[in-house]
C-alpha cells in the first residue's frame, strides 16, 4: 500500500486545525506555549491526516537564532542560580545564545543611557531584566528607547501592559501568614527584603494584609529591615529573639535570611521549631541544605526565566498567540517542612 504520509504538509495540518504554522510547530516541539484546547485541535489534525513531522518542520518554530541578554544585580546566589538555569534551558531549546551582564559594578542607576548604549553596541536582539533592575524605570526606559525589546522579571506593577513575567507575591505572602496562623501562631515577626526589590514590598503587603484579616497586632518591634542576605537574617534573628517578649514565629522575605534566622536561634540556645518557627520564601537550595528544612513559598524562579525567554522570543517574532500564553501569572506553592510547628 502506498504511504501517503509524506505528501501531507505542515501547512495542511495548520489549515485543518485552524491555527498558524508556528502553533503546529510548537505543539510538535512540545514547547508548552500552546493552550490545552489548541493543542488538542492540532494533535487531532495530525492524527486525522496521518502526518509525520520531519526535521524541517521541527525547525519551523525557530527562525534565526537570537542573541539575548540576561541583566542582573541580585544579592541572592540561590535566586540567580535558578534564573540562570531556567534561561539557559529555554535558550538551548529555542536555539538562542545567552549573554550575561552583571551590572553590579556599573552605573545603570546614575547613567542609564550610557548602559543602554553599551547593550545596544553588543548587538543584542532583546534583554531580560531581573529584580531589582527590573523596577528601575529610567533604566528600562533607556533600553527600550534604544530599540532593544525588554522583558522584566517580577516588576512592581504585575498588571502592566509591558512585557513582564511574574507571580502574585502579595497573595503568596498572605497564604504563608495564614498557614502560620492555622498552626496557632499569633505573635509573628516579619523580616523585610531589600527595599529596591518590588517583591520585598509585595511580600510584606501580603503579610500585613493577612495579619489585619486575622485581627492580629503588628507592632513595630516585630518588623525588621533586612536586605535579602544571610547576614541580615542573622542580625534580624538575634534582635527579634532577644526581645522581652519574642515572637513565636518569624516569616522571612527570602530563604537566605530565613537560614540566618535559624542560625541565630541556635546561637542563642533556642531550637527551631520547638522554641520559634521560621518560614522563608523562594524555595532555593538553601531551604533544604539546612536543618530543620525550611517551610517556604515555592516561587517558580527557573520557570519565570524560561517564560521570559519565550515571551521575548514571541515578541521579537510578533507571535501574539505565544505572547498571550506567556503573560499569564505563574502559580506559587506553599512547601511545608520541619521549621514550622504549633507554638509550645
């Protein structure tokens, strides 16, 4: 019997499913950028037409390789590691090249136009900006004015029309606070992150809303300003746990500071969670590299980086369907471990 599969083209599959060629290619390459209902239509068309994708079809989604820049200046090594791994994974899948730009020793704040010109000269097709730089409007505006497409990770306004990838930190902060309350905690302290990071404000906002919803007091002495580093968590723990009436639980804006709080409790002769419960945020590697392992909010950091690469790719190629998929807020998850238990 004559095999007709090779006479069927990807264009015919697209026409049968009522979608674009790029959408068919994304389904075949399993990139995850297609709505479930659309994917089902494409798969049904492939089955009905008995189509077998070939090598050229699998290349269709790509077009030319892009040179993308990842711009960062962040004090948390765990956060940066996940951002880097997610970005590299998505670039490898899309056939792109990733250029890393650490602006910690440059002047994006005082001379944003100069930094933008430098990025332009590097020949980048687009850039991904991580917090806190993603919230520096003059810097972002200068890059956009130079003609380079920009995707921001975790900007202050997650409802912006500009390209961004984010999760709802306010809701996540509320969820963790509610978990601590459900365990019986009422005197709960909070350690803020670096004020330059929008997520630091959002997480505290969620915590404060949760406290208000439960009619719990929030005295100033239970709020400590950290900077997302282990050292600031160590200092926060020593201060909070040395109060005449210490908290029964401490919620930290990230895992690095939470690990410092755990260490400070041990230095003071206290046990976690017997004497004080500690919760973190992000679920980076340090959350499971200490004892007790941290109860924390799992932020999909690597997935946010993957999504940023995909969103930037879709924008550059004017693929509005993929843009819509990538714009959706990512989910968070409460990860319950041994660092939280009901107060004694």
